[in-house]
C-alpha cells in the first residue's frame, strides 16, 4: 500500500502530473481482463519456443563465435532449425546479414520472381519502404527494372480481403502473392492470422502452385498461430522487432517451403553458395536468448498498445484498433489530427526512453518514405521497434504509430509521457472519462 502511495511521486520526477497519472490508473484498472489474455497468449507461445529449442537440441556450442565463410556454423544452422520449428515450416533463413525487415522482404521477392513475372499484393498498398523495392516509386535496382510487374487488390472498406477482386486479378503471369499483416502507415485494421488463412485457401483453390508470402512484421507471438500455420509459403520478418526479443542487435528471417528458402539463400549470398556461407559473427547467443524472451516481451508491448488505445479513446481520438478489439500485431495507431499533436506525442515517447531521452525528435526526409517522418526511438538497438518507439509521416490524418516496450512498465511510462506532452502543448485540455 505504501508503494502505491509513493508511485505518483516517482512518476512526478519524469514531469508527469497527478492528473495525467490518475487518469492513466483509471484506464489501467479497466484493462485487467485484457492484460490476463495477453499473459495467457505469452504462456502458449513461450512453451512453443522452448519446445522448438529442445527439438533442435540447442546447446552451449550454439553460442560459439564463427568467422570468415562460416562453413559448418553449428549455431547458425541450429537456430534455423529452431525457427522452422517455431513457425512449423520446412526450412528457415535467419541471418545477421539480413539488415532489416524491408531487406528480408526484398530478398524473398527478388529470389522467387523472374523477368516477365508479376507480383500481386492482395492487401492493398504495401509499406512505404517496399514501394522502391517493387518499383512503385522509381529506384535503382527495383523489381520493375528487372521486368517484374506489380499490381494490387485493395482491401474492402471494412478491411477484409476482396475475394472477387483477387479472383479477377490472378493471371497466368502472376507468380507470387504478397500479404501484409500489419497496417503499416495506413489506418486500416491489421489482418488476423485466421483472415490471412482464409485468403490463402481461396488463392490456392484458384492456383495451387501460386506461392503466398506474408509480411509478418510486428505480428509474431501476438496470436497462437502464425501465417505459416495457415498456408503461407513464406513468412518474413525482422529480428529487431518481435522475434528478437529486444536482444537481437540486427537480422531478419524468412521461414517457409524448402525450395523457396533455398532461392532466398542464393539471393542473400551467391548462386551456388546459398545457406552454406554467412558467419554468425558472435551474435548467436543474443538471437537465441532474444527468441526465448520474445513471447514475454511481446506481451508487454501488447499491454502498452492496449493501454494507449484505451487512454486516447477516452479522450475522443480515433484509435485503430479500439481498446476492446482483438489484436493482431503490436502497433497502435492514434489519429492526432495535426502535425503539432504528432510531434508532441513522439516527443513524449522519446522523453521516456532510457537512451537519448534528452533528444527532441523532429521530422526529416527518411530514406524510403515519400514524406517527412518523425520517429521517437531511444533504443538500445538502433531502429528497434520492439523497444518503446513511435513514428508517423507528416501528412493527414497525422496518425502516430506506437509500438514496443521491452517491459509493460516502460510502455506505460511512455504513454503517460506522450499524454503529458499533449497536455502541456494545450492539445489535450481536460482529462475526463
């Protein structure tokens, strides 16, 4: 009880007012059942990860340092067996040489498409950084430059797949279907694993040979199943998001059918070399331990996203998803309506960081985006969005995309700080539920 009484003072040292703190406390009290569900999901996924590690016979030799070509890198090869076990796939490519989620997706696409082929996105516009990979926006080395065409089928107004549109869009030259699970910089709902599974089954009924790739970024361990459990031929993501558990300092993964993963390995390294080369360079223990912690870390991030949704929903902001809706990734979108609101929110998240808390984020022309972007990320790993972070493009509806938090406590602090900054700026005036 004494500790509870002291807590407002502890938050006050961060500049959070009692009004903001108690507003948050009331919202938190109403979320106990949602938080219990997040913990239950973490338990299921934690057991899944441990089982995959045991099945792959992980041992201390896996953490040894490999250099040079990396031939017979036991830790690297065993980790790929673990990922294949977690995602229930035939094979996996998990490498520090994959620099980010966009790079992993670019590898998967370029490895499995050839000149004259068509890439079809059935979840609408892809994430901004993929536009240059595909060639929607001109860029050197894009798929378009190699004669690979692109078309898309937008989601329906309610955020569901347009099955009839997909039926009409698939042509003989369509050689790969892409699905983006998360919303990206859009205000559509993120897609559930069940929805993705239904779409893939529909596509396979039309063309059993047509590979389906799912961009799984921000979605790992949010649900009990992954896209690979419901028919995805390739499931792709970044290790500085969910599956790295905040410990992986870099890297990405592609899990899926053996022949597709083999093509990805040849694209990542070199034809004829593939998975045989690529030294782990001493990061294996972080990769293993990060994956082990990931289900619990994701649960903390989920609680933060739910808390943010509830808090800003009470204040009348449009939030996606709503505080009572099922969640399919860790991203919480809040439409702030003005550039000042977007900046204030991000400045609050930065001010709560353990690293670079004194830095004031400002919008800038970030590579791969078509407008200025503001990003708050005082992280131990640069760009790690499983750590407490928020970002958004400086364009209407001035939505911020909040995600991460290695612990629920840190996520809570960041959200309260964001609200405090909005209140200090006069954007939020009265706190009432």
